[in-house]
């Protein structure tokens, strides 16, 4: 990102519990530290991404893999995916925030990744090798979880933050960070301690990204 350039930050959130959401508390702490950046928000609980089903999957393959011209009806079937992909491409920084559901990301979040990880748009392949097209951009994932998954016997059960980081790595993001606030269903003292630690971590990342040279 060029010094002096007006940044754009995309906030992608799935926090349907709203003010009761621990994820949202961490996200709000990050947003509160943003400086000199246009902020765009995408609420996946309200603007639900499309799934790849028979018609739009066929259109995607013919357009983006085979390079064929597709019909207006086929283009329309990909319209929401294209919109969300262009929204992501236009952002210098993306923040994805959600609670862990059944050891992984909620279905709406996975559908969003499927929607924006389009060949030729955010990644590509050449001579049998994959390459990300989002170089120079930053990504942060904020996840809250009922249990503790950072270490210990349940570490191998964690497929939320680890999967999100892998998706961003595949798309070529240059700076990938993650916050996993575990123990939200544990004792109140543990919950509050872990939440406070995660909020401080979110603020620290935001200050590093937005306050430097400002």
C-alpha cells in the first residue's frame, strides 16, 4: 500500500447475536482504532452469499475456466458473487469476524469465501501452479469460540481461524493476522480475561496498520 494513499477497509461480519456477540466486541475495538480509511461493511447475516449450485457453477466453469461467453441469464446467476468479489478486490484491508460454529466457520462465511475465491479474480493458475492475486493487501480474522482451541487436547479440533488463514494465503494476501478468543463458554473470569486479551490484540493490530506514518 502506497504511503499517502486513502485506504479502504472492508469489514465482513457474521454476528447475528449483535450486541451479545463476543466476536462483535472484539471487532468493534478494532474498528474504533481505524484511521484514514474508508470503511465498507458487509453483514453476512443480512446479505447472504449465494451457494454454488447447478446453474451458477456451470456458468462459472464456462466463463472463468473455459473462457467462453456466457448468456445474460448465466451472468445474472453469478451477479452476487461478482459483486462480492469486486468489493473484496477494492479493499486494501479486509477484516472477517465470526463465531466458531461446530469447530469451523458458519455456513454463510464459507459461502462468502466460495463466492470471492474466483479463478482469474482473486487467484489464478498457470502451468499447473496456483498463484494468489491479492498481493500487498492485509487480512485479519476475528473468531470467538466457546471452548479453548489454541493449545491442549482440543487444538486439532480447530478448523475456523486455521481455514480462514489458509484461504487468505491461497489468495496471496501479504499480511495475514488472526485472533481466536476461546473459552467464551467457560468460567466468567476466564471468559473476561480472554476477551480482554483479544480486544487488546485487536487494538494493537489496528494501531500498527493505521496509525503508522499518520
